[in-house]
C-alpha cells in the first residue's frame, strides 16, 4: 500500500528516489519500496513508518539542515489507498471522518492526475455527509484525495502534515 506521494521536478525522479531511500533509511526504514509512476515528477512510496511522522521528521531535517533535502518538492502522507471509484472514495472518507473532531472545520482538496472522475461529484457527495463546518481558507483538517489514474490515496490531516519544500524554506527566511 502506498503511504507517501512525493513530487519532484521532471526528469529528477532518479535523484529523488535516491534521496528518499537515504532519508527513510536514516528514519529507520531500510526496506522502503519506491515506484516512479508513469506520471512525470510523481513517486509513490511504501514505508513501514507512519507517513505523518515521516513528514514531521523531514520538516525538522529541513529546518536543521536546509540543504539535506534537495529533490523532494512535496511529500504527502497517504492513510488509505483504494481503487479510483466515487462510491469507494466516499465510503472510505466517511469511515475516516471521525478524525475531524466536532468543533473542527475542514476542506476537501482533490489532486487529480490521469483521471476523468468528477471532482465536483466527489466533493458534493462527501460534503453532504460530513456535518462539520467548511473552511476553505483556514480549515482545521484537510480531506486530501490524491487521484493517480486507477489508484486513489486518501488522508484526513492538518495542512501542516504535508511537506512543501518551498513553503518550509520560505518560512525559514521570515
């Protein structure tokens, strides 16, 4: 099962893969499975480590040694992987919606690659079932739907649980 999606610059998948192997080995997984997808700049990772924990530790690495991560542009933790079907997506999100506490707001974020599935239909179906308040600007939680062709990764997390190299480095210069 995929539990991390990593984006990198086009044609740097090899370097990114090596970087990930080193980082995950350092974090305690020497048996990580990495696939370079057929979509340019997308790498999927299967690690035995907690994906959200991996992102937190990678952020710390970046803050301690900004040059330690050069090729991973975004690192996105994935909690469940399923077949890309609207009913499946809806079912899994509902089973995970208890990660959003009663007073927390949320937003649905869909990133689609190689798929014609309707984002609007997914958002409508899911939003109708979740009673929490929606906040597009400052949600407490993000329902992340990463569609990679016939496979979809889903997570319910905080915005800060996604590593963006650019944002993290920018925050260091503030």
